[in-house]
C-alpha cells in the first residue's frame, strides 16, 4: 500500500535512525519501501550537498540554494517518489518541503519568504504524513558532536534553536502542502522514540496499523 511519510527535525534529531527503523519494520511485514532522503542522490542533490559542506567559494546566497532544493525536490518526485507510490510502495523520506520552510527561511534571516518558497515548490507531492522529531537543541548538539565529523553550516546552537522554533510554528499552523504534521518527542532511547512514531502512524494512517502493531503489544500514545 502506498503511503508517503516524511521524517523531519533539526540536525541530531534522529530522522535517519528512525527512518531506517521504520523501513525495517515495514519491510519485515512484507511492505515494499523506498527509503530515500533530501537532498537526494540525484545530480542536483549532489550539488546541494557540496554547498552544505562549504566547498563552494564564495558561499552561495540563500535564494539560489533554495531554488536548487526546489529543483532537486521536483526531480526526486518525478523520477523516484511518484513511481514508487504508483507501484504500491511506501516511501520513507528524510527531510522534505518542511525542511526548506524551516532551514531556508532561517538561513535567509527573513529574506526568504515562506510563501515564495511554497510557490517555488508547487511541483512537490503532498506527503500523507510528516513526523517532526522534536529534540532540545542541547541534546541535538550532543548527538551531532558524538558523530566526530565537522559541523555543517546549520549545526550551530543559535541556528538550531531558530529552526526548531520554525518547526514548532509549522506544527501549530501547518501549510496544506506538508500534509498532516505530528510532533514526536525525540528524547529517549531509540526503542522509545520508535514506539511513539509507530503509534502516531497507526493513528493517522490506520491502513498501516496491521503492519506495525506487534501481537500482544499495547499501543502507546504519540
């Protein structure tokens, strides 16, 4: 059964870990899954990753980067996401349009308007569910530093706090293009967070409930 689920949050919130876990659960239950991410691994997505690593000199302005994200998103939808959904696969994507509306509005410090971003991304498919993994900034930074890799341009305390606040604003008043948004408490061990995610999916996408509820297990509240 085709469902498009997006994992969102600041860097260090656990989107990759939990997206991988959800993919494993669905595949183990017999559901085909496209596991993907944005920026994608397509040509435009690779350009974006180079920019985020700071390899472009001079650093591009926020608007060109936002348009690259929109182009990558349209290509990703057309060539990978839509065909997978049409084939009956579930799609689990790390980051999507909500990331642009969080990170790029913050990066532009008010110079990039959310309505402008939504118009630039009008070709993007609407997710069936967006899961916002909410983690305090100090915890997110602890996880980022534990990776042992240099921080990327958005991985600073002030920026992460502003991005978290943007996610909270979208959760309170979600743009229609994002689909339903559910806040998930991302604090705790991976099993606890996974249980909250699965409970939220069972509530919002009941067709997936038979694939996620373990026999004899009580459902927890999201």
